C-alpha cells in the first residue's frame, strides 16, 4: 500500500481520463472505507485518485429547485449547512450519524454511496427524498436514481471509468418533510442494524398526498417500498396508516442473521423505525 | 517507487518532507517529521489517538494519506502549548488526573480543543458525543470529561460550575 502511486486531478475530465485508463485505479475520497479495506487486504488498488481537489465535487449549494451536494463533501460540512438542515432534515440527520467527529471530518457522501454497504446511513435518507446521482464518464454526464445506484453489497451501477460527481435532491415542495432513523446497539460509533427514511407531503387538510419510504441494512441494498408509501398516501398518517407502514416494511425486509441482530429482530425493528420516521416526517410537514 | 516531496504547513510553520505515496499522514508525522506526539491506536479510524487538525477540521490522521496535505495546513498536539506554557486543557488534564498511560491523551486534547473552539460552553452531553470517537482504556472517561468542562468554565470565567455536575 505504501508504494501505490497517488494522483490528485484538478478536474472531472482529468479524473475520468485517469480512471478510464486504469481499471484497478481507485477513487480516494475520505478514505474511511477504502484505507481500512486496503490495510485489511480486501482491496489492492493500482493507484489512488484523490478527488478532493476537484471543485465540482466539493460543497453544498441550493440552486433553483434543487440542492446539490458535491460527492467529495465531508459529512461535517454537509451537516453544518443551515439551509440543507432546514430543507432536508432527514438527510442531515443521516450524514450526522456517520462515525465520530473525526470520521465526520473525512467521510464523504460520495464515499458512503460508492462503498455500497447495505447499512450505509445516507442511502435510505437520500432515496426517501428522491435524490439523483450525477455521474461523469468519458461520454459525458448521466443521472442515476439513488435507489438504483447500489446493485449489491459493494457493487454500484458505475461503469468502469465513471466518477460520482454530485447528488442532486429536489427542493421539497410545500408541507413536505423527511426523517431518518437508525438502530444501533450503542448511542455512537456503530453500523446500522436497521435504518429507515421517509419523506412525505401533506395536503391542506392534513391528508398525505405523496410519500416515499426506504429501508436500509435489511437487504443486500437499501429498498424503496412502494407498498409502505401507498399505506400513507390518502391517510392522515394516523395509527392505522402507521401500522400498515410497519407491516409493509417488515414484509419487505430480507435481512441477514449476524452478531448485531437476528432476522426476526431486524424484521420487527424495521417496521417500528419506518413507522416512527413517518410520524416524525408528518409532524415536520405539518409545521411547514 | 519514488518517494514524494510534500510541502505543507504544520502548526503554523512551513514544512516539507519526503514520503511514500501510500503512507498515512500519521506515519509521515511520526517517522518523517519526528512529531511523535500524535499516537497510533488502531489505524482503522476507530480510536481517535491519531487526531489532528487538517485545514481547521478534526480528522483521524491514520485515514489521511501524507501526499494529501500538500499546500494544506496541519495542526498537531505539538502546536497546542505555547512554548513552555501549557494550554488550559493540558493544565486541566494534569489537575484532574485525566490520564493514566497517556496514549489517548494527545488525541483527546486535540479533539477537545476543536470542540471548545466551535462550542466554548458545551454541555456534558455535547462533550461526551463530540469525544465519542476518542477511546481510553484507562480512565473511564469521567475525569477527561471533567477536565474538558472545567477548562471551558475557566476559559469562560465561570469556574466552579462545571466540576460538580460531571458525574456518570
Ligand atoms: C470508525 C468508523 C465509523 C463509521 N461509521 C459509519 C456509520 O455510522 N454509518 C455509515 O454509513 N458509515 C460509517 N462508516 C463508513 C464510512 O465512513 C462511510 O461509508 C463514508 O461515507 C465513506 O466515505 P469516504 O469518503 O471515506 O469513502 P472512501 O473510503 O474514500 O471511498 C469508499 C469507496 O467509494 C469509492 N468512491 C468514493 N468516492 C467516489 C466517487 N466520487 N466516485 C466514484 N467512486 C468513489 C472509493 O473508490 C471506495 O471504493 C464508518 C467508518 C469508520 C472507519
Ligand atoms: S489510529 Fe487513527 S483512529 Fe485509531
Ligand atoms: S490514559 Fe490510557 S488509554 Fe487513556
């Protein structure tokens, strides 16, 4: 690992050219997944391509009807953005949950998505708000919905030579809000046993007119749950609707058994978290 | 593989060093620059012993590659005291006996200093969450939290208030 060559391109096109010419070269963002994997012998990249000197990949901006988060923006910078916190509190919560203060200073949103852990905290939160990945390759840019970005544990829809440039979140409409909850055995510094993100819109009379529900850590990738959303739309987000959200989430979960939780436990808890996240999102939407 | 030449700023002074391209900033500080105050606990981002400031942000230096700091600014534990004069945090760590073996201490001081710069009057809960990524196998944390809160109280001129309530 010591002798792996290091390069820090200054532009997207330069990075794409470097990645396109060497299939084993690896993007280095915050390194909090990659360096651990390389030290553990899981990966052997031929080159480090540090993308943190590319202006297009850095920072948060609210432009027109969307919020743009550069892929190489660290979690701490995202969470500190007051407008992002106000517009998409669930996404802010999910970024704030990643690791410790120190990890927050490094771990990027792009790295969280591209590492494609089934338990990545930002993924369900981003799916809930309908976020899109902006990807650059030698042929130009394309967009991939976040729910289609991870294709399996550690696998993404990125083709060889492609780079994740940014994530675009549509600015929430009136009376629309989101929330993200996760369960870990302790209060800090652990990987999600279960995660759930919900975004919903309320009509003037308090009826839910639109909803998106996503769950994480209970299947090979985070899942967007049509049925749980359908349970919310048309309801007043009352106990009955919330019970149906919980049942839909439990039914959709395909978790594994491991030291962090059994299958039965994860299936039960994913329902509880989906229901609670929906209730929080509804309260927030009501206040808007 | 040729070693890389890196020019950077460390504790406010310009510095240059040679490193392997895949060497961590932690190793470069310790082995190339002889700044051995920054410690290695885990090398996996979990323990906080290697905490440094990078362009004003608290980061684990084991999760940074040395060539990344070209043209950037690094702050280490060696820059915390002013000559022979200890930083109030260092003084309070001594007074509260907030260390035993000491391996975690530089990381705690660097992280706590970053906390107090951002939030000069943290609650106990805020201090505990901010420092949740710094592990200590000796003290049980309580003395560390007391030292941090007492430093804040002293720096804010409200001394006495913080020392009682920090149990548990
Ligand atoms: C102590 C600790 C605690 C953690 N806690 C959590 C947690 O609570 N929740 C959580 O979700 N994760 C957690 N993680 C995992 C990790 O911090 C996150 O997944 C983080 O967001 C990864 O981002 P990074 O910038 O460090 O990625 P890197 O390690 O730099 O990259 C990860 C992968 O993505 C690729 N990549 C990165 N950026 C791009 C890009 N723009 N385009 C294409 N490919 C790219 C890299 O090549 C690599 O394969 C933790 C890690 C540690 C060490
Ligand atoms: S040595 Fe860097 S976090 Fe433990
Ligand atoms: S004093 Fe020994 S690890 Fe903290």
